[in-house]
C-alpha cells in the first residue's frame, strides 16, 4: 500500500494544471450589440434585415440569430415596414410574468401611446432569460406565416406560432423592454453554437 501512495504523490508533483473558465459571452462573437433599448411605448428603431451580414434562407423561410441578456421581458417586434404605425407587426415577449411565460401578439400601434395587442399564444417558458449570460436563438419566419424560435444547440423549436389573419415578413426588426433593463445581440453569425460554450471550469494539464 505504501508504494501505491508514493506513486500517486509522484504523479501529482509531475503534473501542472491550469484552470480556465469558459466565457458564455463567446457565443456573441461577431454580433452587433444593442444596449440603448427604448421603452415599450417609445419610438423604436427598426433595422432592415436585408442589410444584415448574417441572414439565412431556405426554399421557404428566412432566419436570423438573436441574443438577449436580462431578467425578464425580452421583447422583439418584426414585420414589413420600418415605420409600422397603423400596420401590424409580430411581437414576441420572451419570459414575461417574472421570467415564467412567453406571450405572442399581433401588435398594431397608431401612436406611441395607443396600440392594440391581439394575443396569438401564451406559453410557459420558465427561466429562459438570464442576467448573467446570453440566451441565443434562431428566429425563423416561413413563407406561410409560421414562426419558430430555436435555441442554440437544439434541433426543435422551443416556441412556434402562426398568424392566420396576417402573414408578416422578417423584413424589419426592433427591440424594446418593459420594466427591466436588457440588452440585445443581433446580426449574429449563423454558424455559432452557444450550446458548446458554458461557464464551467476546464483543467488543462501538462505532464513533466
């Protein structure tokens, strides 16, 4: 038994290890950051997705990759117009109700203070958002009006819906907030995968 313990001690003394912490924000490399986020009833800045560097297309859909950081109520709107007053847009409020549910609306605004939300879907999505790491996902809009949101590293969407009355395109997109501060990442590279990036400690060892 004594010789075995001696061998373990020799191996430990001849091994050099460095601890490295993976940074979850590596998943946003190449993205644009949007941190001066206007409030829900403020004038929003709609970005033209056709000017993005990273846009994916299939024979029947268009998709982009987006990220959010915040405690609750990550809100995006998208549609056909840069100035959609009097027109409808799709509105997705991710993890409202204190980071418990997601609500999808057909949002029609006539002024900064006047709007109508037509609910399309409410779904439980507990603890999707985080204040300390980005939640990255693909937003894909199909030609038939269906919409899917799929987290990095997953094959099946965690949220999908369609609007039978108003087919909306992913031509312009805007970001807003409710009662909490958030920031967003957009125009993100499509070939990144935050599923392989976490904040665990990795030991890199070399043997003498």
